[in-house]
């Protein structure tokens, strides 16, 4: 949430994906969060190429509480055998870019206290999606919040709990493994050719 890629890095990443690269991104990848003068958390748009390539930008989340993750596309290879499940994780509310192929989603409407963008109409929100960029593709999973006792510095010295969220769920590890496999092994010839072209461009 604290690292903003340079413009050069954003351009290089977008070019790599456009040429056929595959990028598997997790949780806070789409988050740029700052404590604003209002005392609320804001999400400044400081990396436009980055979030456009990724396909989404974090805006806020409600207080952490269990919510249901549903299967939006049961026919997608990455969703095979996955059933709806409960997750005690951050429910990401996002601005999206371009066409997303949503594989898993959830629904929410209500408050996201502590954020500048704190009122959300009831709607479905992506949890796991793919996003085509040129000849390449992005796969993004919003789950993965985890917080240790000392991870809130410098705002506070000690956080009283250990938050593991989805890291305690076997299905989360299924999604991690499938995503890694997706990133390194194409599932069709068209994707294989695009990935080979992307590799050749950086060699």
C-alpha cells in the first residue's frame, strides 16, 4: 500500500503485458493508500498506467468481517471445483478499468468507515478476475490480507491481534496454486504464442 511505481516502471510493465506477458497480482497490488488531512484514508490516483493495466484500483473496504465469495463463472478453468466460501478478509471495493472477466465475486452495499469514499450502493464486486491487455493478460485476486503485531508502524507500535484472513483457508491456497500455474503454463496455443513473444522481447 505504500509503494508507488515510477512512470518508467508502469510503462515497462504495461508494455510487457501487452506483448503477451502474464501477471498474477494479489491483494494490495492495486492499493495506494494515504492518510489525508481530513483524517480519513484516501486513495490518490498516482499510478494511472499501473492500475489501468491491472484493471482495478482499491478505493475502500468495510470493517473486516466474514463475507461470502461466490463463483461468477463456474466454467472457467480456474474455478473448476470451487464452491462458494466464507472469508474473513478485507472486502475490496474498487474502481475498475476496461473489460474484466470475473471468476469469483461477492456482494456488498453500505458503509466503508474511515475512508474518503465511504458510501457504496449494493452491487456485486470482483474478487478474482482476468483482464486482457493487448496480447497478454492479468489475473488478480483481492484476497490475502494479513497483519502481524508490528505491521501498523509508524501509525502504532503494536497491533493487538494476528490477522490471517484467507491465509487460513485451504481454498485460498488452491487459488494461489492455480494462479501460479496460469502464469507459467499457457492453457491454449494462442496464449502460448503470445507468452513466447513477450519472453523474446525482453531477452
